[in-house]
C-alpha cells in the first residue's frame, strides 16, 4: 500500500475504504472484509450513523489477528450541529466511545458551516492530548481553506473534497499543495454518474492494462498524489479496487483523462443557496 506523509509528519495510506451509505446491518462485515482485503484506511462520520458498526468490524479484524490496531488509520467526522467547541469535545469523546477506540487517526470538520473555528479549537486540543493523530476539514473550497489556514495557528492536515474524472479539481490541487494541505477524494467514481463505468475513454485505457474502469480511476488519483476512498459491500469488488499497485498509467493516459474534466460537481455546490438551505434543514432535523 502506498502512503502519504501529512504536514504534521503522520503517515497515512493513500487508498482507503469508505462506509458512507452502507446500511448499518452490513457495515460491520463490510469493514471486516475490507481489512481482510488489505485496506488500512477506514473512513466513517458521526452523521453516517454507523460509527458503532465500523468499530465492531475493526475489533473483529483485530481480535482475529488479521491486523493490529496501530496498523489501521481510522477517520471520523464532526457534523454541523456538533461544531461549537464544547459540543465538539463531547462528540469526539462519543466517537471514541462508540467505536471502542482509544484514539482516532484522523478527525475532520465535515462541512464548512457553523462554528468551524470553535470546532477547530476542540480538534487541536484533542490532537495535543493524543486522542487524534491528525485533524482536518472536509468540503472546504480552496478560498475557504486558505482563509482557514491563515486564521489558525495549526493548519489542517487534510481537506476531503469531491474529486473524480468529471470534477478533477486541478486548480484546487495546486492551491492545496501551496499551503501544504493534503487533498483526499470522496466519490472518486462519482457514484457512477454520467455513465462513468461504461465510459469508452476509460474503458479503452483499462483494456491496455487489463484493468477495470474503477481501477483506472483509482490509479489516476494515486499518480496525482491524492488520497482516495473507495466503497463497496462486495468482497470481490473490494479486492479489485485495491489491486491497483501493479501498473502505472502513462503520461499520455493521464493527459487523456484530463480532457474528461467537466469542472463541475457531479453532486452539488456547497455555496449554492438551495444546497445550503438543505443542509440547514438537515441540521434542524438532526437536532429534533
């Protein structure tokens, strides 16, 4: 497994397994199977509602001596209502307790809304106490990331954002490199939107190497130096997704993929008024 060194010296796997939208009843086994397949980076969030089951899958793998806890890199995230400093401190403790862990390897502010500065103080404090090894943000546009770096003594180690062939974030990647913040990609397959898995360009590239479209996309992200999260509940697909370290895309292939960039989200814009309204309503629903 390839690794990336973060700006605080912490080493993390470059390819990980995400549990977003995996039903609770399937999460424990999915996490366990992912670890068996070789994944060491596991990504969840408090709002996903499956931290407990993620922790159970981790414990099962550790108890069976498939892996040691220290070999894993476990991520969770703080949602909007949990952002005030005191609430963030409570939520970090709850995440640790629910998952049955003494520490988390990475903890992120999930959305760029609410009291993000109060939340950051809580994350920094938890990092200093050893409860969090690395801390970061998620879904922050480059302009917001730059502001956040400028107004805090401790800069984020990660910004987890949407990156896929339809939304390649080339300029954002350059800004993050300039400020020493690692880009981590969610939805690298764009959840199959715009018929990604049957795209003729990606299929043709894959055929040259005997690889699937999904493997080509993940390899493309690896070669860009971006951390990526893949998701599946099928063990055979987990194995396929992680089997990307035995080939390398040519510069010509990388350039061909670059031409697929639509420069727009396959999902939504975090600055769009309707989307912000949706998040605020989601926040109220969560509170109730």
